């Protein structure tokens, strides 16, 4: 198994990119300088969970219908969180629509 510059197995580092949502995405994007697999998952985590967190927060301000939609966004986030952690741990470079392509394109720029 390939190692990262942080001396972690790349699949474990990939999983950790998602464990704390967009926050751990930022942390691994800053700390991991060389491993493209980890940088991809860090950026995908950031591009996925930050906008969804902001959306859930904004919807939470809307009475009744916003609260219901916030619940749906949180359910979506939990499902994505579990799938992405599982795929990263298995060593798969699983790309989500849109954000996966953006992460693939931008991972070398940061």
C-alpha cells in the first residue's frame, strides 16, 4: 500500500479526508503535498460538504419547509459521507458528479 507524506497508508488518509467533512478536507489539502489520491479525496470532501453544510444552514432559517429540507440535506450528507469513506478506504478514486470532476481538475493546483 502506498504511503503519504504524512506516513499514513493512502487509503486510511483518504478515509480521514471525509471523517470530519469539509474541515478534514481542508486539513489534508494543506498537510498532504504529494499524494494525488489523498489530495483528490481532500478536495472532493471540501467541495462536497462545505456547500451542503452552508445550504443546510441557510435552509434552517426558513420556517417549516426549510426545516424539512434541512433534514433531507443532512440525510444526503450522511449517505455521501459513508459511501465516500468506504470507497476511499477500499482505495477507490470514486468521483461524484460535478465535484469529482472539479476535484480531479484542481487537485494539482493547491
